[in-house]
C-alpha cells in the first residue's frame, strides 16, 4: 500500500482555533483536558477535573501527537486478492469495503448459522458505541457470539462484587475518599505508573499521616512510597487475604455488630479461614507473620480504611475468589458502606466500567441486565422493538470465543472494534493462528495493529478527539467525551460504521449514527437495571462535572457512594463466601524453574497500538524490558540490557534485561505492551477462572536464557524453536488459512537510546553539597562511539527546592533546579557531543535535612 499522508483535518473552524473541554483517551481516570484545534497540530492543557485536579501523566500529555501521525489509517483497506491474506492490503472505498463485510456476513450465516458471525469489542469504546455494538450483534446479526477485551481485565472483580454486593461498580465511592482514609491497602495495583495523577490523593493522605500498604511481587513506585510493602509470590493473594481474616477473628477485631446487621454467610467464611494460620500463610505467600499482623491491626483500628484490588490479584484462574477473599476481610472489619471506607477495584481501561455495563459482554444486556433473565429480555426487546424470543441466549466468553474461531460450531466471520487481540489475548500465538483459521476478518482501528494486519478488511476509525459520546470512569462517574476536531476526510466513527453496516443487512431503521440519539435509547434500555442511567443526560453531565450511576430519574442526585443503607442484594445484605487458595495452574519445575508475571509500565498502554507510535513515549520506553533480580541474573550470566529469552510451554519471546532488586529472586516480570518478538502474551497461560472466565495472565512457569549482549533491536526467537500452537480439529472440508507473517517494513536506525532514570531517595546535605544519587545514574560512552544528551525530566517529592547536576568526567556540566513538589522538562539538543570514554553522572542536592524522593530521567542517544 502507498505511504499514508498526514491527515488534513476538516477541523479548522472559520476564524481560527477553538478549545473544547474533553477527557484523556487512556486510563479509567479519564482526566479532564482542554484540546485546542484548528491550527495543526492540536494542543492540550489539563483541566481541574475532580479526578486529576490539573494533573496529567506522560501518556495524557502526548495524546494529541497521534491525531496527525503519518501511520494513521485514512482509507479502508482490502486484500489485493480477495480471500488471500498473503496478498497486500490496498486502499479501497467505504462502499466496496462494507459490501465485502456485509457479503461475508450473509454468506457465513447462510452456510453455518447465525452464531458463525461474531463481534469482539473493547473497553475504549464510548458507552454509545459499546451499547450499539451489543445491539448490532443481537439485532442486526442475531448472534450470541459477542464479547470484549474487558473480559481480560475486569471480569473477576465484577463477578466477585456482583456476588457479594449485588452490583459491580468498580469503585463504590469517589476517588477523593482515598485522601481522607487513614489506611489504604492496595492489592496488585501500581497507580504511580499506571495512573500517576491519582497519586495526588495518596500523597494527600500520607501528608496527614495515613498508612498505605501495598501487596505486590514487585517493589513498584507505589510500593516504595508505602508504609509497608508485602512482597508476596504471584498467585498467593487469596491465601494472604484469608490469613488476614484469620488474624482478625483470632484477635477479636471483627465488627460483630456490622456482621450481624448487614451481612450473611460469615460463619461459613470463618470456618474456611481456620486453616490459614499465620505461619502457614507465610510459607504460602512469603509475607512475614509480623507484616500480616501489622496490616490487620492497621485496618481494624483505623477510623476510615479502604481495601483496593486490581489486576495483580484478579488475573488468575481463581481471580473471582481472590477478590471475594479481600471483600470478606473488608466486610468482617465493617468497611463497605461506612463513610470514607470500603472495598473497591481499580478499573484499568478508559471505559472499562461503562464498556461492561451495556451489552458487549457475552451474557449481558444494557443496564447490567442478565441476558438469561426473561424480564430483562422483555424490557430491552421492547426498547429495541423486537420480539424477546429473537434475542439470542448468552454466548461464549472472550478467550473461548477466540479459541474456537474457524471451527465447526465456532465463529467463522469476525468483526473487531477497538481491540488488538493478537497482542492482548493470552497464548497469543495460538490466538493468531485461530484468526488465520477464519473465513473472514474485519477490523476497525486507527492504526494497522497486529490484529488488523491479519484482516481481510481494515476500516479506519475516528480517534478520541474526533468523536462525541460518554464514558464511565473508575468511580462510576458518567462523563462527556466531546468532539474537539473533525476526523480526516473519509474517516468515520464506529457508530456510523455500525449504523451503515446494519443498513446493508436490512436493519438500518433500528440504528443511529448520532451519539446523543443513541444515548437517549441507552437511558431507556438501562432504566430499572442495576446500572441505571435513566436520569442522566448530556445536559446534566455538562452541568455537574459528570453524574454517578445509578441515577434512575432526572430529579435523582446520582449516587457517588454506594451501600450507605443497604446492599443491592434482594435482602439488602452483603454476602460472605467461603473461598480457598488453589495452586497456580502451572508450578515451576526443572524445565521452567521461575514464575512469570506480567503488567504495565508507565510510558506504554494496553497493547501499545497507540503508545508505541508516540515518539515522546517511545523515547522513554523504546523496547520491552524484563525485570530480573540481581541474584537470578548473576546465576544465569545476564547483565543489564542483555537480550534474554523467556520460554514457557506456549512460546518464546525476547526482551532487554532490567536487573533490579525490586523484584523477588524467583519471579520474572515482563510488560505486555509489545507484540512480535517481545510478546509477553505469547507466553501467558490461558487457564480460565471458572466464574469470570478470566485468563491467568499473572502467573505461569518460565525459563530464562541469555541470548546475547545489548542490542538496539531485539532479534526474534528462531521460528523452528517455537512450540506449535494447540491445533484445531477442523472439519475435513475446511482448510485453515495461514496467518500473514510478513515482517513490517521499517528503516534500521543506527543509534541506540540510553537512559539514566528511576525514582531515588534523597537526604539533603545542603544545596552547595551535591553528590551521587545512585550507581545506576552513571554512564560511560563506549570507545569508538559518541553520545548526545537529548532531554532531562525530573520530579521532586520534597517540600523544598532541589536540583540535579549533570557531571561530565567529574566536572559540572549543567544543573536542573526542581521546585518543591514540582517537576521540570528540559530539552538538551544544544549540548556538546560526548566522545567515547566520557563518563556522565547525575548528582543531586537538597537543603540540609530534607528527605524525600527525586524522579530522574536523562535521555541520551549513542551513535
């Protein structure tokens, strides 16, 4: 296909620019920002919105970079030879591309039945798009085969909350409650990297003396700031929660009156934790008995206490039960519903909350209604103007849907919106193989993602700043995504796509491309449901900085805090459930002797389709880096930045080594934002939670091998050495199509980025006495090379001015003042070249006696 041109947006308004208040496209904080468009490129500034209060992370600051990216898709793409995915993708027209999609749908359903066509959505779709995608599947296609990538993210926490409280709203209280809590226990969450603006609430709490406890196998940036870090073995979170409840019962710390008045099932849960005595829990988890006791007593004695779980605890084959175990602890201590206290879960994706409420999950209808409930089916069918009997029954969950692609009884034509399953799904090579088995694949995206590269038809989509709609953030606050500029000519949003495609399938009269019209229908469809949006309108959202659901009527104030008087169960009581620790599906053995866990890094997001293309973020995190403890690295002969190969029973992938004592010696951490040679999800275990159908992303057995020294580009593992994906048993008449394995075209860059970066404690000895912060902040330019400093970024957690000094061969070269509680970003493009042999160091100084932390990031390029 020809090189893409830079989009010439139609957003130029007569008379110059315009500024629009909207929200960041990334995580579930949905930080407020004002986007100014008209002149190119668009620019932004943060807003004083309740979740971010004027803060943004590096992803938010860089979000407008992608609107004019040269790789942006501007025209539909189809295969040069229809049906041959080894032929190149070439530009086409919308009519021709959508005719191909509609013809494939009709052909597939005529041959194989309605459920042979499937839909796979994403947690970044607006509420309107998620609602319309679920409706499209059930009305235009009448298929049960629909699910979304939130099944990989929030399903275990959602299952536990629904079971215990009768409702799933990730955080049943406003984010601001974190600042007022005396104790916060964070389980498997690292907001300092994944949602940095939220840390101001934690900082505010610590400033008034709050204690924070972080449960994580890694000493993350969040854990470093906590009063206590419980560095447990991955997969042991449930055992730890049961052990803490055991201590609470043994020490008489249970809120007996609360348990009697507001809960059921305590006696069974109590009997279940009797076997989790502290010494046994220490052996299961690695958490010392003293730290277990300290955590329980802190929670029990606090006036206001909060327990938050996240993916580290939930992405396991027992993730629902793990979340339940922490809910049991919170209930025993009387936290849920108490002012300023409770249990919650930290939603990940931008619309991870709203995306799971309105119908793109396999078992749900809008308003969080059950698709198997006759009353729910009747209500939604009446809104949609169809017979309830025409609605399909619940379908298969995300991985089960993907794992049956191309099989007899499975999906044969798949439409994917806002998801990159070739990178994000577990056992990703197996999923890529399954995508190749499809008769037809259509993908809507704004870049040619790894999934889109495998498609028969690729449809260009509008981006976040080019569309209207609503999102629901981690607090359950429904907010407005406002269009700040028009999409490039010929690019449409997904509401238009679904409405147009429905019209081609004979159901156009039931679908609209106007977001407010769709939202008004969503309000009616959700009315009376668990997630009731009936009283929320665009006007109210604009006037109130968002509205918390449930909000059943226009005169209802919304519900910032749930459970004050009753829980959403039939009897109004929360439910304890007895849950038991189970071993990981894969335990280390002689062949795979270590534990692999996966997660996020600050400068990347989800499958990396956007952030890996963002130049400023790629400078910070240009390659995937696997974390290994120094003891493990030493035993395997691995040094910093060496290329290492991680191998599991499903595949092999390669990473640069990051040697750090922030991780346990028996655990390896790999980020999941990359595909190809560095695909962490080529390694992960697809074992599923029996309740939520969540895959076990967070733990499997792994082997580690040194491949070679530092290299700019990580070479892929040998194809011959890769395990073969588990094969399909295909019908005899059907031959699977081979996936497109053509390597992307790229230009080799003959330079190597180097970074001196990290978060480091500092104790000031006076502003006139700078000194080294850490040995990691020292770099020697290799002989025969030259280097150039590109930028410096710094942050200062102390209440006084500090500075960082750039030192060359022992002589001061440049100093960077960082204000109290402030940050600085300084481009360094005019700094002189540094020849081979030059030693560069970063020193720091602060007033005498001042303590705190400095965030340091010096970017260099080596040529």
